[in-house]
């Protein structure tokens, strides 16, 4: 059961992430592994499996040298291009999971491999699972804990006209 204080702290975390005042860093190997809430095995398997299978078919039908060169070239392409794209997708998925609900945030934090860093002062950070993310958010982003209601002219009372 989530209490009101936890909801306020989570609201501050979510607002800080959305305003890009709270940066999210992670240990890719620790976060993107089996058992993690954000792990997708197909993202890890397919970028290597497909070039290897195509390379094996090329070895069988065209020639050994051509198939091996294809596999080596595709692994280089994977390590320079696709790996960066996959890393970016994992970061975005982690952010989305972190701010989607309090329960998801708690589960992801307990799993470990995440570092929350204040964008204004990069020396201030909190490492999961040892650190207390709630205390970090309270100390750095307490302004966002309360919902601010904006005063608009529509909310103000308008004098009524009588004819």
C-alpha cells in the first residue's frame, strides 16, 4: 500500500525526470539481464543470431571465406551501431518504467544498477539498491512534491451583469 508521502515523493521524481533535472545513468550489464523488469531477451539475441544464421547459410551455399567475412563484418556493425541504439532503447524503457508507477519504481530500484543524478550538480547522486532514492528526491526536488494550482482568469469570480 502506497501512502500519501510516497505518492508525493514519486510525483517529485516523475516531475524532475520529465523536466530533465534528474538524470538517469545505469549499469547496462546489470539492468539488462534476465530477471530485470525491463529485460527483453529478443533485443539481446536477435542482433547476433540473425547475422550468424545468415553467415552460416552463406558458408554452406557460397563459401567459407565469404560467410566468415560476412559474420565478422556484421559483428563489427553490431558493436558500433546497433549496440548504441539498443543501449538508448534500454535507457528510455528504464525511464518509462521508473516513472510509470511507484511499484515499478520500487521493483526497479531493488533490482539495482541505476544511478539517479541531479542535473544541476552532478556530484549529487544516489546508487541503487544501496541508496535511498526517496531521501535523495526529498533533498533535491522537494519543490515538486506538491501540485501547484495555477490561478487563471477562468477560476476567478466574474461579476455578473444585470440588464
